[in-house]
């Protein structure tokens, strides 16, 4: 995955998480799952920046 694609995926996931949180609340399992996906994507980004 290229860096631009990764950044677009991060932003898309962030927006999805915000929308889900507004609909269902922060503790909803779908919001938590989306947050975990976002964390994972951010870890990939930060690790790629180190190299």
C-alpha cells in the first residue's frame, strides 16, 4: 500500500468512526472495532515514517 493510499484510508476510517460514534455512542462495538482499525492503520503509517 502506497503512502497516499494509506493516508486516504486513514482519513476514510476516521470519518467512518466519527459518524458511527454520533449514531451509536462511543462504546458501541462497531465504533470500537473501527477505532481499532484506525489505530492499526496509524501504527502502519508511523512505522513507515521511521524507516
